[in-house]
C-alpha cells in the first residue's frame, strides 16, 4: 500500500522499524525535503524553498535570533524535526534513555522489529486496526458471574455454525456499541408474551475503548459551549432573515444540551463508583472582551454575565449538581495558587462530571456480558453476508487472538464504529465502489502535565483561546490533563499527536498560570489524540447538516443501521434511541436508567478504607482500586501478593509514583485484556499519564500476562515488540519525530530572545540593537535589510519595538519559514565543509582531513568504521542523503557526529561557541 494511504502515525512507526542501513524514509519521506533544499539553494530556483528568491525581509534575522534563543542559556531551539538539523527544544534534563551521544533532542522510535512485523506495520493504512501476531491466549475465567472471553467467542462461533441469528448484532465495542449491547441485553421480547431476553451479540476489532472512547477529555459534561454557540446563533441577523430556521436550530441545540444534563445526572447519581464532580474555574482578567468569544458581541460581556449564565446552567440539571459560585481574587489565589492572579478580577466556578473513560466503557461492556450478551473484543468484521435480496443477514468475523474465522448472523445489525463507521459501511456495501461518506473525523489532542500545574481538586477553563476553541485544564488521576484541539481529518487508530498541537496547548496554558510556574515542553508526560465523529445521514435528502448530536440511519438496500456522532455523556441515550428505531413498534422498552453498571454492587464511599484495613494497602492504591473497580475491588485484592515490607503489606507496584499494582494485571486478563498494551493504556491508564513509565513497565506486565495467558517465549517476545511499537506512538517529554515542523515558542523563550537583543535593558529594541545582534551572530546584514526587518517589527511605527510587537513578529508565519530555512541550510553547510573538492559526496580521505582540521586525531581504523556506518549503499562514497541519515541516527558511539555539529556549528559562530562552551543545536 502506498505511503499516501498510510496514517501519519503508522508512517512514523514504519520508518523507524527499518534497520539502520535503510534510514531513508518511504517514498523519500522527510529526506526528500532536505534534498530539494540542497538543490534549490545551490543551482535551482523552482523548488519550494526557492520561492521569493530568498529575499524575505524577516527570515535572515529570525533564524539568527533563534540562535540567540538557543545560546541565551534559558531556552533551547524552537523546532522539532525528523532531520538532524534541529533540536527539540526540550527544557530541563532529558531522560537518559532517550538521548544518544551527541544526538538530537527528539524522541526516536527505538524498538527494533522483525521483518514480518515491519511489513504489517508498513501496510497499515488510515483507519486500519493496529497489527499484531495472534497471541493464542489460553482460556482464563471471567470475572465472577461473567463468562470468559473464550466462552464468549465459542458462543459466537456456535451461533454462526447453526446459522441461528441473534436478535441484535452490534459491530463496535466503544461507548456507544457496548451501550447498545448493554441496553439490548436488558430488554425483554414483548412480542413473545414472555420475559425472554433479546439475544445480543457485540464484536469489537480491538480492545473495548481502544479508539475514541478512551481518548476523551474525561469529562461527563453537559455542553455549555453548545449552549453558548446556540445562543449566539439565535441572537443574530438570521433571526430576522430566517426566523423559523433559526429558532428551530436553537431549539434543537438547546434540547441536546438539556438532554446532556439529564444523562450527566444519571451518570453522577447512579454510577458513583465511576464518576466524580470536578469544579472548574473560569478566570476573568477584564470586564469587557474584544474580539468577543464565538465572534458575537453579546459574549464580549461574558465576564459580567458569567455568574448568571452558570446559575442557569445549574438549573438545566434541576440544581442536582454542586452549585456554581464566584471566587474573588484572594480566594482564587488560595484555592488555585498556580493561577496568575496579578490581572485576575475574579473567577466564576461551575461543576462538570469526570470519569476514567476507558474504565467506564469496560464497565458497560462487562455489564452487557453479565446480562447475557455475547460480547468479545479483538473480533473483527471482515465482510457482510447477504441473502438473495441483497440484505445483510450477518457478518464474517475474524478472532484476532486465535486467527479463527467464523460467521455471525443477526436479525438487526447495527454499526457503532464511531469515526470508523464508513469503513464498516464499505464492507457492508458489497462493492468496491466508495460509499457516500457519513462520518467526518475531527481530531482532538491532549497533553498530560505533572500534578503540580493545578490543584488536585479544581480545574480551569480557557473559554477564549487564540483560535476560539475551549481548552480545559483539569486534575485527573494525579496529573493535569489539558485539551482539546479540533482539526478535521481521517481517523487513525494510533494516538500519535501532532507536535504543533502540543505546542499550541502549552502556549495557551501560559496565559493564566503564574509567571513563577514555567511551562516547559519537557513537562509533557504523555500526549495523545482521538477523533470525534461528526455525522450526517447519507440516506437523507440533500442538505443534511453535520451534527455533534448523534445520527441514526438505515441503509434501505442492505437493512443495516448505523449510529454515529454524539458525545460520551449521551452514550446511554444513543443506545436507547437506535434500539427504539431498529426494533420498531411494540418493542421491549429500555431499562438502563435503573441499572448500576459493573462494579456498582458493593461500592460505598468507605470502600477504600475497608481495603486498607484488610490488606494494608497504600492509601492512593486503595482509593484507585475503589474508584476503578467499585465492589469488584475485592476480586482484584484476592490476587494480591505480599510486598515483603512492613508497609504496605500488599500491592506490588507496576510503576513508581503511580497507584497501579501487579494484581490488576492478573485480574485484567479475566476482564478480557488480551495484550500488554490493553493493560498499560486502558486497564491501567499509565500510557495516558506517562508514556515513558508505561514503556518501562512493559517487561513486567509481559511476565505476568505470560503466566496468566500461557504465552510461549516466542509469543511473549512478539507481544513485547508490538506493545512497545504502540506505546512509542504516544507523545511524551521529547517530541516524536515526524516531518519538519516548527514548534511554537513559549512566551518564556521568546522573552529570552527579546532580552538577549535588548542589550541596554531599556525594555524595547531599537534599530541599532537589531543590527548589532546580526553582527554578533556572524550574519551581518546590509542597512536596507535591517531597516526592512525593523519596520516589519515596529507595528505602531514609533521607532521602538516593545515585547508585544516582538512576540507578534516572532510568531509570524514568514518568521517560521525563515527558521526552517536556517536549520536546513546549516545542516548542508556541515556537509559542504567536509566535501572540500565539491564532488557532491564525501570519501574516506575527506573524513580524515576534517578530523585533522578540527584538531581531532582519529585512527585509520576508526575513520574506516565511521565511513562504513555512513556509506549505507556500500558504493564507496557518502552522498548528501546518506550523510543526513547518519546524522539522524539514534546513537553514534564514536563521538564524531557530536564533534562535527559542535565545532562546525549548527548555529555555529564563534560567538555562540564561546557563550555555550562549544555547544550546538545538535550536541
């Protein structure tokens, strides 16, 4: 499959799966962009980097100012790249396992994969499930009162062999799909005159919640943003020009928000073992905002209206939530000490629900199983089964754990594939012709910061970010969760987050936090993204609207129904709605409002205390078990092993400073966990909280699962390999390399550059300081260029550039392009310095010559070894692509690369070398 169809995350992983000798990327990859640069910067003028003839008024100095940022001591380079020509800008000490000698400060995929796994990974296209070899797990018992996964699969196979159709067959085991199975399993068939339950089957190609349902903002929220946007649409000129349509749209949106309040009430009241309330502060630094949020003049007065708006919001849930309130400046400082209170007028505080989304999803799935649904994860629909009339009467399925294939038949077939729904519809269509799209994905990225960024019991909402999004800043599982972004694009199965979105969130965080709390890229412990399904009805008349509410649609040709869209909060309502439609009149009614989910039986507020008193657990471990497993925590504790210490007596930890214990791994195998990644991503949330800690835990989790599931040494090794590859696709403290992308400098870093240029400490820059900085950085500019640059900075034309003007200039797109060009050119300069005869390639003698010129004496044997490492195609010469690939390697034991980068100076001027002691952007 071509690279164009590969997901960006799979492309990154597949590229890193190659051996060192195959360093150039698929289809040229990011090396191609460097090759284009080398051509256009020397002899061609038609490449993408040649546009404008290099005469940009800002690019020259912006790149030198970037060098100043790196040299100023408090900041690092401001971009991340998969080429060797940049640094990652990670402040603070990088984790030792992630940085080879002299290597770039970007996180590389370090897992070495066998050829078969690499091929499977390389063939992964957008929307495909993550590939792994079947682990052939042995049978293990299910949780008390629930069939094992193996039993569930056998029942599915048996039904298919008999061609006995289920009343309801659900494809998809996320929150909605598992919810449909749970709802259906609790209904009785009124048409038979008795209480026979509906027969229900549900299959999921991955783990439960392995896609969107585990990657939310962890809120069970009632949609205050949608209430605001609906109000803005109502109070507009549209009310005069199209009154009926405008009022109807407002009513639909308002109804959705009201229903969200009812579903939130159900979750917070009925499922107390899975949920909690979280207060969210909304700080106001001014009484009138312009430009206004949502682009509507009414919201320019939001700081004044907020207390009343939040009281109205409380009222929509019949005041069953904790009441909203107002915090003055002094109280805000006391309750939220991380807040920058210098400019804060006051904070309005409101409440939303919060949960561990993956655990809630699993609880729904286990509840369905407990009530008789035949539900299994890692069973994938491969195609539809059609009758003579073209109706779909079942599906062909693959058990990805054993490799077995079988049929499952159903009277009513429901697709609940979230943002992957169209892929299911394609299989249902029975044709190779593309189906009409119904679901469009919108990705939302999140980052996790250390817990010291916010109080443990209060979050923050930025309701007016730089691009109009809502950004939540929430305490969750002992850390701080920040999100989310909103970017259209096809859904992908891996959680790989774009670096530019991580940088955007970091930059937005700075606005409300104390200046003493420096927001650092290296504080990002984990990051991921999921995809929201924005749905339309492809079988409706033209003009259907994209919706954040759910859409239910039945294909008149095949009889298959799909449900998509909606929100986590409304999973129960969505399940009820789709079953009401599919089952028709006289159908059995929904009972789920009266049912407590898996783990609710036996839960009490004092459960954690009881666990501590009986087992001698650490307090945080006991609280985690109680709020994760509810009454089922006792079953987990039956698998505890002694620590060998006086205290805690039981509960061997999986990772330092996190409450996860080894007993959870053993119990998770009963709750249908099949892979190492299942444990680290969803049964525990370690990968979501700290991607590096999750990688460290892989070997121990593998050991326990091998015992529980009967893995051979070969299967265990394959599962470790697969788990590490998946976990590497989470973001972390050091950026995952991808195509060259500028990262947005934080305010702290830009101010460091400003102070470096402002030599007289006046608080503003004049034209002479700009000129002097260019000279100090070894790139003197003619007066006309300096004047042009200064005029571009000086927005108000008063002959001075203050820090606000400087920040605006620094974040300009043209400045970013200049920074990119700078690092490209510096990498190529190192190559040209070595290639003294201008042949376009490097030979062994030139390597020896450059080492001598730089005062380093390497033996002939060492030179040969270095040259052999560079010359990947073994033709006796090192070309530019090979040199870049060598510079881009994870590690290099000789120190030759570090010597080149620091002495020849990527960023390299004598001034920088003196200031940093020979440091560079690479070393």
